[in-house]
């Protein structure tokens, strides 16, 4: 079975046998949307470029599981300015770049240099790993993979301390499919890994807030065993299952606590 593991302290997966790394939800152009609302947020594109360039040593392939751009519909000046050089730099560092089309990736071909592999929103497979953004049904081939990697929800976990202070931290979520998935698919993955958003300006949607909803058909149709899903912080700390971490909707968010548990 192909090894698919988070890189500690990075919101990036490593697929060792493929000499590849995988990220999702870059949302390049997001900051211009914030700026238009009067909130100045510096662009994260250069930081993401540097991080991926640093992680490219010994790697041949970069896989982006959707939403590399932000604005839908249309595109922003920031996207036209930053996306083409971003992809050129990634091609230089990795050689092979794969992009699964996400729900924000309208007219993405306008920004891509020759050689970038664009895959449909239903996903694609490499060895026994399937990659899909998560906003639509993965293909039967993708769902037959041993491990399925998705993004789309920008998962975070809400953490509360003894004083009632709450913080949100990006997190990895690992879960299995319920038997109900066999009503649609002949085969289902042994595990699904949901990635946090690589662009840290996005914040995140807490997976453990009571009455919170995850987006995408795997969740809306109730075939993902999300209550028993395992939650891990970027530094590898295992927090518990989503069910064990559930809290009521917090009134405000403050300082991050420092939970302790075993490593991923």
C-alpha cells in the first residue's frame, strides 16, 4: 500500500513511493477579495511558493487537489498577476504538476503553462491513491483506490481551554466510508484523508462544532463515517475523534491551547 502521510508542521501530504507532494485549496487571489472589503491581508502566494520549493528536494511531482484560484465567476487582477509565474516556478521545481479541477477553478487553463496536467473534478489516480477535490462525486476509479485524498472543506478544529477561550487550528481529518457507500460504488477506499487549506489566510471550518456541516456529496449523503473520523494537528498531535471533540458553537475565539496526545 502506498504511503500517504502529512509532513510535520506543513499542510502538505507526502506520497513517498511517487516522489510526490500534495496540497489543496491555495485560493490564489483571495487576498484581493479581502482588500476589496477593506481588510488588508498580504498575498500568501510567495510564501506558498517558497514552502513548496523548499519541499521539492528529492520530489518529482506536485499534486494540487483543487481550488488553486479563488474568484468564481471570473478572475481578479491578482490571479492574472500571480498564477502564471506560480505554475512556472512549480514546473521548474517539480517537473510534473497535476491539478484536479476544484469548484473555484473556472477558466484555469488561461493561467497554465504547457505541461500542467489538468484532471476533471471527479479526480484521478496514481498507483493505489485517488485524488479528488471533494465538491462533487469522485469517479468509480478514484473511489476504488486504497487511499482517497480530498480537500474543499478547509478543515480546522475548535479547541477550548479551562477558561472557555476558543481557538481554531487547521487540522488533518482521516475517516472511513460507511457501508451505505456501496449503494453507489462497487469499491470504496480503506481510508479518506481530508486536507487542510494550504493558504493559511483562509482560516478554516471547524469540524467539531455542534451542528456544523461538511460540504460535498460524501458528507451530504451521509456515507462518510465522520463521527469516528480522527483529527490531527499539523505538528502530528492526535486529538481524538470528531465525536469526542464536539463542542457547542463558541461565542468568541481566543488563545490556542496546547493539547497533548500521541503522534500521527
